[in-house]
C-alpha cells in the first residue's frame, strides 16, 4: 500500500498501441502537449515500460498484439494501473467480431479505468487520469494486483 | 541569420501567458454541438429498433421498459434502446436515422469510469413514473 | 463488354495484340482483359511505351468469385502521361491460383502480392517474400484458412 | 550472404509501431511494423519489414456489415486521415448508385479534407522535429495544431474522427457564424506556419539532420510506387486531386507542389508548401461556398444497392489512397479493397535504408510519414555478445543506443 501512496504523487504513463486507428494515439499525444499539460499533476510519459506506473492502452487488441501486451504488462513494476482509451480499448468498438481481434483490453489484462469516446478528447483522457488519481488517494489497490492476490 | 526568428520567438514567449488551460479548475471550451453522449427520449421513441439495426459497432440493445412507467401508446412493444457507451463510437448514425427524432444529443464527454456505463438511467428519466413529473433537465442538453 | 478493336482506347494501344476484351469501370477507368500468362508482358509493353517515370503500379486487388470458381486479379496502373488509370484484369482458377509475379518489373507490387497470398492464397511464382502470417494472425493462418475467401468461415 | 552476416556486429530491431497503413485487410492504417535493420558499425547493410500487429481484418469485416455501416468502419481505418477514407469509400458508393452530391456538399467535403491535411502535415513535421531532437519545436507545433483541431470540431463536431461524409452529401452544414470562426482560426494559423517553415529552412540542427539524407531518385519513386509528398519531393508530379479532380477540386484553384532534391528536407518543405496551398483552398471555399442543400435525409437513402463496381482514388495527406468497392446487389458489399499510401511508402522503401547510419533510420522513416505515434521502441542486438536491449526511438536518433 505504501507504494501506491508514492505513485499518487507522480504517476508516469506508458502509451501502447495495440491496433488502434491512431485517432486515440494522436489524442493521447495531444493530451501531453502544452494546451493540456498533465505535468501539473506530475503525470508524464515514461521512456520505458519499466519506469511506468500507468499503462495507457489505445485500440482494440489484435491477436498478434495480445501476446506483446501481456508481456509488457508483466514487465511493469508493481503497483500497476491500466487505462483503456477509446471505444476499441473498452470493448473492441467497431472492430469487434473480426477474425483478427481479441476485442477489448480487459480480455487480456485487468483494466482500472475505461475512457469511452471515439476518440476521447484530450480533456476526457485527463479526466480519466484525475479520476484514477482520486482512486489512489483513497488507497484503492490496482485491479490487477487484487486479482492476483485472490488467485494466490 | 537563423538565430533571428527563434530569438524573437523566445522574447515573445517570455512575456506571453501560458497556453495551458487549467483543467479541471477551468472548463475547456467545447463546441455546443460537439458529438458527446446521446440517449433516447422515450416520450418520442416508438421502439422501431432502426437505430439498433443501423448501429455500426452494434452498441445499441433494445430492452423492455420496466413496470411502473407511463409508456406512450405509439410504443406498442414497450421497448427502448439502451446505448452501451463503452461500445458507442459517437457517429450519431442513430440520431440521424431515427424516424421520430427521438434522440437527445449533448456535448458531454467526461464519461470515464471503472464500470460499464449505458444510457438506461438517462432514457428512463425522460418518462413519467406513474403519478410523478418526469425528472428532466440534464447538463448541456440541446435538442435536434 | 466488347472485344471490338475499334473501341480500344489510346492508352491501351501498346498492348493491343494481348487484349481479350476492353471494358470501362466507373469512374472512367480502362479495363483490359488479359490471359493470366500475359500480364507481365503487358506491363513490360506499357512500361516500354510510357517510360520508367511515366507510370507507376498503384494497387493489386484480388477478389474471390466463388460462384464462377475463379479468383480475379486486377492490377491498377496509373499512366501519368495520359493521366488515366489502366486496369489489367485476369482470372485464375480458384482451386489452383497461380500467376507469374510482377515483382521483377515493378517492385511496387511487393505488398500487394504478399497480401493477396496471405488473405486469398494466390501464389505469385517468382516472389521469394510470400509467407503466411504476414498480416493474418498465426492462429488463423496456422489452420490454413485464407480469410478473404468467401467460404473461409471467419 | 553468410560472409556478410559474419561481418555484422550489431543487429538493430525496430518494432516501431510505425503506423503503416498497411492496407490489406487493412490493418489499420497505421500499423505497428517491425523493421529489422542489420548494421555494420554505424551503417545499415540490410533491412527487413515485419508487419501484422495492427491487422484488424477490416476488409472481411466490411463484407459483413452493410454499405452504410462501412462508411463509419472505413473512417476508422486511419484516425488521422479518416475523412479522406470515408470520402473515397462514399464516392465509390455514389458511382455505383449513379448519384451526384450537391455542389455545396462537395465544397464542404473538400474543406474537411484540407483541414485534415493541415493537421496531419503539422503532426508529422512536429514529430520529425522531435525525432531529430528538437523537442521545443515539437511542443510549439503541437500547440498551434490545436487551433486546426478546433476548426475541425467546429465543422464536423469531433476533433479527430469526422464521420462527416454521407452518401449524397455531408452530415452537418455551416452557418455564417461558424464560417467567421473558421476564418479567424485560419488567419491565426497562417503566420505560425510561415514561422515554422522558416525555422525548418534555416535552423542548423534540422538542416544537418535532414539535408541529403534518404535521397530518392524519380525512377526509384515510380518503380517502387511511392506516393504523395515522398514522390512529389523527388519531382514526380502525382496528385489525385489533379488526376481525378474529385469533389470540388475541379473548381477550386490549387497547384501541385514539387521539388527536385528528393531528400528528407525536401519532403518536409513539400509538406510546408502544401499546407500553404491547403490554407488557400480553405479560404477560397469559405469565401465561395455555393448555396443550396448539403445535408441529405439519411432516412430516405436507398438501403439496397444495384450491382456494380467502382475504383476511386483520393489524395490523402500521405499520398494517393485507393478504394475498390464491388457490389453484387443487396445490402452488403461483395468486396472492399483498401490500399493506403503508407502501405506503399513504408514497405517498399525498406531497401533504401541500406547505406545510411542507424541514427538516420528514424529520421528517414519519419520523412515517409508513417504514423508515428506508434513508433515506440527498438531493440538493439549486439550480435557479438548476444545482448538485447530496448531503447526508445528518440535515443536511437540521438545516437545514444
């Protein structure tokens, strides 16, 4: 729990595209630019997955990307949080039902916050991150970890 | 030579205000007709299911209107569309194909949540419960 | 659709002797029907006439025509000099789709050919880069399914 | 071959998720792609591309959905050039239906596509700046790009995915109030673009990293089917807006921008000049918007389509985009084939990395305008020691790998 507290002050984001149309990617990119400036909340893009606290996944998960996503998630240090961005990330969106898709991110890894929208506005992404920070303030454990504890 | 435009820019930027919008303390300017969440106004809906058929990501499901609501006579089958906001791509195809223009459109974009959200509550709030006034008047509603 | 030689548009003059028929596709694309063995010859003839920088290979479209038992392959070539699109259209049998690769003459055909092999199973002879799972997930490719065939069931 | 490999001492894998709109079934437009580069010392000796991470099975999905649902599906092939995709597909449908949109709708479509070109070019130029290590310029350009996103929001109702084009017209109209707002935004954007243009032309860092890097000859361009700004920077005047004269391009004055140098810098400068042209087109449209109806009643459009086929092209920001749509009657298309420009531009240019330094690879790749938001990390394999490590594209570009 102590580590969750530390993350609260300065969560670093890692952005990962699992098969998005780039609409969400450019909005995530726009969300870190001066107009929205999430560094006010200590949020910044981490250079590597091993430095990251929050994994921002854009796009529905394709079958080829699913294994990569899982591997990335395992490489993240604890505690880890996942934000699924966009309709495709939340549920597969317009691509669900294709032979190449696994659909939503939550089919592969546990997700802590969903951001619907196609694509969500940068403000909506900020809103989601703020909501996640609020959750941390309350001391909620990340979903991924809770499940692991249950399994053990 | 090359330094000149950059130098000018630097001086200008030192004296200018920051470009950042102080969200969430300050609202970001959103167009009033930006495509945000939409839901069906059940006093107009006739339960024809056209929006469900046309929806590209199949985000709309038709559900039975629960007991205790005054359903308009035109809606003979007593069903209404529920939009799954996690699946919805906000293309507004449902809004434009609706034969009775029953959809209420808003520019609400703050939908982030950790559990599924849909339009059930919003749609049902447009109907009178037996003997009550309908609880209308959500934020930023503009009708088409 | 007609094979009347009088109707052959100017742009197809260099491959006049190879034509089996001419048609027009909307909006105003000239379609040249060819034997599958003549496609490379036709491309070479067009290139000889319009020059290396006078045309480029744009798109390769393969379509599964299940009812006719054929796979149709269209090569879209943009002739810059005439400002016109030429379509070289040919058919190969569906149960043994083989055609000579255009790769030597037009390196631009590489992604199109790889894609047509991966999604429809058309074999382009002479293209060393063909492999399954170029685009299709291994799970589907492993079962030998070509997703764009009408009976793929995916 | 074996001799060559034994000399290789460093293998660099770039799983950059470059977004190639690889088109086949089309993976999304921007596909994460893996380019493996084999290097000898600092120099690249061999390069290979691996794709498929973003293959979403769109062409198959399009056969399962109805003609109208596919308009929104096609818009989501690529988030950055979505209106262009939708326009290309919708025009194919209109050719099958023998329907002509009203002139006002044609102008509005053109306006949205030009706004899209503006924001796409600004994005890629900003990313180019970031990749060569000029972060400040990246931030400034992204800030001013927000103005254009605002303009798109005013016209279409969404910042990125327009969903604006419908068979027989567009889905929203402009009123005078909105036109005034748009004009103000364009007036604000223009001096900024000129400023950045000058920075690109004169800045020492950018010149050192971009001039004479990744040179392509006109013959290489045509034989490898390269499109858009990449082709035009090598002197090949290919532009679908001129070839096909679709929508309002037959009436709106514009010019094809070409340069002769064919290097990364030329591609960037072509993009700047095209932005200038786009601004002029936008202004012309706002001043000369024809009257009349533009929005069709979507409830009255025909549900069933006649038999037919159509092949349409459109000049996307990255080059010529083609759609082939075949209908056998009924409510679903029989075949939809999408060939996106990055598909050609990224896969076909892989051999041209040979001979450049590793640090140039990202800069060259960026100049082809793949979708960069996905270029994330690369793996460096030191084949002598057999160690793999992952580094970011930016570190690689700065020679820190």
